C-alpha cells in the first residue's frame, strides 16, 4: 500500500473517532469572534484566545483553509485574518494599521458569489456587514488593535445551537449545506475527475516551514508532462488529498502520541484497526511509542491505582519469539505503518516507509538489541538511542550529535 493510500485509510479511522475534520473543513485557531446584529452592525467581539494576549486562538472546525501565494491569494469562507475580513493589518513600521483593500474586496466578492440568493438570516447579516464596512470604522467599538493580523469568525447576536451555546455562522445548517455543496463540486467543472492541483500543507515536521510543507508538489517547468501542470502530474482526487493531509497533520500534531524525532527525521507511526479493531490498534501504537523511546517499553506491572507503573523493563527481549507479543499484551498480526519525513525547502522528503506487523516489528527490534549485546554486559539495560548518537559525535563532543526527542 502506498503512503497516500495508507494515510487515506487512517483518515477514515480518525473520522470514526471524530478526531479529524470532515471533508471540506479544517481545524483552525480562531482568535476572535465578531458578533453582528441583524442589520449587520458589529456589536461585540469575543476574545477566543487561550490565555489571552498573546495566546493562540481557540481550535474551531471551519470551512477549510488552502495554500495562499501570489499577488491575489484567495480568501476563506466565513472566516479569515483581519487583512481579508477588515482590510487592515499591522504595518511593518508599526504605528497606524496598514490597509489591504484588495484583500478585503476579494473577501467581499467571494461571499457575494457564494451567498447569492441565500435566505438564511445569519448569512444575509454577514453580507450587510461586508457591504457597509469601511476601514475607518476600525477606530470605533468593538474593534481594537488586538484584532490586527488575527483570525476572525462571525456570529449572529443571540444565535445558539441546540445545546444553548453561542453558534458561529459557519456552523449554521444553511452555511454548512452551501459550503459542502461547493466543496463537493469544486471550482473546476470542466474536469472529469476532480484532481487536486495543490496538495495540503503538512505541519509539524521538525525543521520545515511553520506554515507547512508539501508532501506532493510540482514547481518547475521541467515537471510539466504532456501539457499537465502541478497536481495533474500525479492525479489524486481532492477528497483523497484532503484526507491524507488531515490524517498526517493529526499524526504530527503535539500530543498525538504517534510522533518521534531523531536527528532531522520526524517519524510518525500508526496501526491498522480494520481487522483487529480500535482497541488492538491503540495498544500497538502505545507499544511502538514506548519501545522507540530512549527509556524502553513500559512494564506491564501496575500500581494500586491500576495505572501503568513508571518502571520500564526490557525483559521481553529474552522472551521466546512466539510469545513476545503476548507478553507485551498486543496482537502480533496488527499491521503497523512507519513513515519518516525530513524537510527539503518548501517540500518534504520521505526518508523511509515501512509497513509490517507488530510481531515483525518486535522481531526487528529484538535483532537490533541483540546486535548491540555485549558479554559480559556493559550496561544494565540496552543503551538509549541518544547514547548511540553520542558515539557518532564529532571529536567526542555530545553537543555535536543530532538532537532527538520522544513521541508526544
């Protein structure tokens, strides 16, 4: 199975767990919510930042973002940064806000096009706001300099969901139906199969751009073949491109538990839940994270609170091959995927790609530690990867060895 196909399959698993955004959406950090009255007048501005200034915005599922470049980058639907929503941003010199009239015009025109003919009160309110807005009004309440270059979404005053919580415009049923129709149809009606021209930005690879890098891209004339440009050279549907990007970004996200970095290679791993189920896949993922950590795999002994003890053991290395997986509490036939990525300018390089069963992975790890075994023993337990890296340091200086970090 190819890297993209495996990631697309993993997306479906994450989707069942509601751990990724559905097709056409993405999770974005939204800093402020602009509250509009029915006549389109702004009446409040909700601060959604975590920890407040200069904290990061709250993660919301919104109509998806896209790569933006060139002199006319496209706006987003029902949310964006202040340069598009208000036509204002911070100037390089400081002081007065800088004007971005072209971006504000593009934002207004985009919504005039998509919302043409809508009868939804919330969406009609947004159109009233956009038609009346002028940058001069930024000096009036509820606006403040804190909004500049921050992401904003919209909310209709008094509007709430079924649970009574304030609801954003992008969560209104009419907005979702309109956007999902647009996302399904795409903007290339002449294409027989909707092929992704630009693939999603992958974020979280150590050393790569913070805004993300491309796993699949074509940026030179030399890559044009038979008149095909960009993503047409490697046809992947827009849906599949979205799915593999969402899955990979979820694996690379802080706290995923499926990410490890040694040197300049960021490694992600995941298990297949299709055959043996979600619980078995999670146990294998926890094991893979543990055995790749410098301190080794967790001991199966538990404390009085029935929590995994912090003590770690390598006793499983001496267990018979047939019972090794059982000793660690995992199903040996669960398939594991391991992908190593490294930065390469605006793109990513695939350093390695392995698909094997949990049992085969344990066999390989056992062989690796056996190759390092010394008699009589030189250590109480196998050396940490960091210790092995130090042995390769220039002139024996540890600071010259490549950095490593555990999965998180």
